[in-house]
C-alpha cells in the first residue's frame, strides 16, 4: 500500500515513522506543516494540495496524526482548532481512499464512573473536544469506511508531554503538587502506532470507531510517582492535590477511562499495561541523555 502519514513531526507521527521500518512492504510519505528530515510539507487544510499529493503518489491510505492539540489555546482560538481538527477531516475523508484517524477522550464529559464505550453519548466540555468530535462526524460523512481510534493521555519520546515535563520538574524541584482526582490511562504513542499497524495489517478492514489506550488506570499523581521512580528521581516529594488547587485554564475530565473491549475483540490482540509502556519510554528517554 502507499501510505500518507500526516502530522509526522508530532508524537504519534514520529512513532509511526519509527514503526514503519518494521513494515517495509508498504511505501510511506511522511508530511507535516513544517518540513524536517524525511518529512515533506503538506497542510491538511489545503484541499488542492492534499488532492494533488494523493493523486501524484497514488495514495491508498491516509493515517491522520495531524491535529490542533493545545487544549488551552483551543479555548481562545476555537476557529483555528475547528479548521485543523474538523474542516480538514472533510478534506482527508473526501479523497476516495481509506483513512485512519485519531480522536480523543475529550469527546466525553468525564462525569462517568465506568469506562466509556464507543456507543456512549458524547458530551464535549471544551473547544478541543468539540472540534475533535466535529472532525469525527465530518470524516464519517465523507468516508463511512474510515477507522477512528479515540485515545487519551498520550506521551512519547518526542515533543512536549507530561512524562518529559515531570522528569524535568522532578530534577528542578524539591516538592511537586500533582492532581489525584483525575483518573485516566497514560498511553505510550508507540503503542498507539502499534494499534494503527494492527488495523492496517488485519486481513479484513473493520471500519468504525474504536477506543484505544494502554491498559489500567491511574491518577496524574500516581503517573508522576511512577515516572519519578522509573527515572531514578529521589529528591522530589510528589504531593497529591485536588484539581481545584491547580489553576486549570480549561476544565479537565475527572474520569476519562476508555473501554477497549471492541478493539481487542475485533483485532484479537492484548494491549500492554500503562506501566509497561511507561517503562519502555523512560528507558529510551534516559538513554538519550
Ligand atoms: N496528546 C494527547 O494527550 C492526546 C490525547 C488524546 C488524543 N490525542 C490525539 O492524538 C493525535 C496525535 O496527537 P499528538 O500528541 O501526536 O499531537 P502533536 O504532537 O501535537 O502532533 C500533531 C502534529 O500535527 C501538526 N499539524 C498541525 N496542524 C497541521 C496541519 N494543518 N497540517 C498538517 N499538520 C499539522 C503539528 O504541527 P505544529 O506542532 O507545528 O502545529 C504537529 O506536528 C491527535 O489527533 C490528538 O488530537 C492526543
């Protein structure tokens, strides 16, 4: 297959580039808004450019890793978030090729106390969540055969993310307050890239919406304690605090655990535990030093 990966400079896009080496039977084009080594420029909002690219390279499948992911900035500039997270999905979905797209736990309210299924009603509470949900709808309207993977709490070796921030703060500070009343599942972007290749390599194309995160649950506090332990950080005391003590610009879901039963059953796979993913990521981060 000829595969176009958008947003290739981001966390997931980078992990797709790494994992693509284990799937050499396909041809890949990695693109983003900014050029980098092995990455060509392609703005997913530019309909003419996307259509020309797809035609020129006879693309069979688009894996969309591009997104407007800054939750706070989306609140201030919903129009731009809507362009990238929703309007561009009509462009990608309208190319007449298969699409794998990534969405978010933020489509849900976060008020539930049981893991959310794909069929549960959505109720986004933020501009980011609203634009991502709109993107799901616009993609499915153009391309009912698309696969959408909703994920959460993504981290990786690449870009800025919670794991890298907590390692840095753990080295700089003697004490750190981290919220313990928001529950979710940290997800290693390398494992999400593996899930995407699971969909690609499956002999049968199973269109639809799926939930995919690592296994298990924790709070941001537990996540931080685990990060520090694995990174060998001993001189920073991590304190559990309530969300109301932390000045969030944008409300965060209290419970955003996704039920992954559909993905596991459809593709016949087991998913790594979050701590296992974290161990692999921290090991790579420490090696880079
Ligand atoms: N991060 C999380 O915790 C999380 C949680 C749930 C779901 N997700 C979803 O998972 C997916 C991957 O997230 P991620 O963390 O890998 O995102 P990321 O690191 O922010 O990467 C997104 C990439 O897309 C690029 N991009 C932005 N606008 C573009 C455009 N118009 N055309 C082409 N590329 C564009 C970005 O470039 P710039 O940086 O230059 O803008 C960036 O390189 C996204 O769909 C996201 O919504 C993420």
